[in-house]
């Protein structure tokens, strides 16, 4: 009888949905990335630029996919995929990050583990080569969730992470963008197309979400923020729940867009919450949050997401978002423009 009771208890516990949702037999693996959303128009893009973006997106996503394919963790896939985009001068993260009003670089990043709901983030750092790795280190090797500025840099140094001189991050393109934005800053008579173009010049975060073969989700986001930002402004990218969120019970989300709106709309967590509490699909939840919530507030941007079954969302209310997806079978999609 006693043995029966123990067995019944074990069965009962096994039926509960724990926070750390285990791998479901239906779960396959998959990975989705973004390289920023905005007024990305074909008429403003040279064929060479477009090819370079598509090639780097493909290189990045194949890096993470190869890790997942051999049974590697979603954490490792997210980290290594983001490294490729941080190391590329094309994207506003790591090398090639946008400049502040003082022509300095201030990088933000965050990471979340969907199995444990552990998270780490850094904000306003100037010398950490790969901010996503510092965010992961904060999660794994500190008692905190978010570190900023000089403290975050000395923590990263203590962790043995690569530090570089701030000049490493600079590119001519971002310097010119700062000059353009400054020159037009005081112009009040911009038409809406000009204003949108100017906003697009200012952004371009990178992010990655992945589901591994054990059914674990992870999300990471890394950015230089917005061109001409002032007063140590921090955007949504390092804020858990706004720019990044992962929970094995629902999905993993990474956002890109006008950070102030994404913070106020708590975008990444809102999508996860609609799925967890209301049973919505990832596509339904992402549409509601990006269009009905962010859009109605006046913000713009997009998200990439993957759920615990490998279903994905790549939703935006902008003219484009650099993005790519690879599923467990190795099918690859790389897209830039909204209508693609
Ligand atoms: N969300 C970023 C920020 O506001 C910018 C971007 O995604 O392009 O800092």
C-alpha cells in the first residue's frame, strides 16, 4: 500500500507542469535571428550591401544551427550566433555599433535561459568585445541580473572575457550617421518619410532565439542602442521582459526597435504571457503586441521568437527587418524586407 502511495505521488508530481518544462516528444530544434528592424527599403540598398547582409545572416544562423544539430545547448547556439553578428561591422552590436551624442560607444546586451528563468544583462559598456558573453557571465557567475558601465567591465575582465580599446568598435559609416542625425536634429520640418529614414539610421540591434534538442529555449539580444543617444540612455535590449525573454513554458523572444516603446510595452514578456496565460500561438501573440500595442503607442520595430514546439514568429511594423530562420531539418530562410 505504502509503495502504491509513493507511486501515486510520483505520478501526480509528474503530471504537474513544472516551471522547467522538460523536452516534449514533439519538440524539434530551431533557431531564429534578427539584425535590426526599420525603414529598410530596396531603393536605399545597393546589391552589394544586400548580399553582404544576407551572407552574414546566413553565416550567423548556420553557426548556431550546427551547434543545435549535434545536441548542443540553446545557450551556446545563441551566444555563438550573436558573436558572428557582433563581430561584423554591418550590425549595430559590437563592432559597427552606433555612436552616442558624444561620439562614444555604449553597448547593451542580455540573455535569458528558458529552462531556469535565469538571466543576465549588461548596459553602457565601452570595452567588452562580445557583450552577449558578458551578459551570460553575469547570469552564471554573479549573484546579480544586470551590471552597468565600469563595474560591468571590471567584472568581464575578471571573467577573462576579451576586452578591446573603444576604437575597435568604430566604423566610418556610423560616424557619418551620427553627423547626419546631428545635422538634422533641430530640423522640425521633416516629413514622415524623412523622419522614419532618420530613425532607421539610428538603430540595428541583433538578437537570437533558439530551441535545442532537449526542449530548452534561450534568447539573447545585443546592441549599441540608438545613434545620438544622450545621458547614458539605456534601451530595451538589456531589459529582461522588454528586449529579451525566454521561458520553456512558452517561448523565447528577442526584440529590436524603438527601445523606449519596447520598454513601455514590455514586449518580450507580453508575448510569452499571452501564450502562457491565454493559450495564443506565438504568431497571434506577436501580432497583437507589435501591432496593437507597440504600434498604437507610436513605436516601431519587430521581434523574432520561437516556441517550445519550434513554431516561430518574425513580426514587425516597419518596412523591413534583417532576419533568418533555420528549422531542425536544415531549411533556411533569410529575409530583409517586410513583404518578402
Ligand atoms: N532597441 C534598440 C534600442 O532602443 C535599438 C534597435 O533595436 O535598433 O536601444
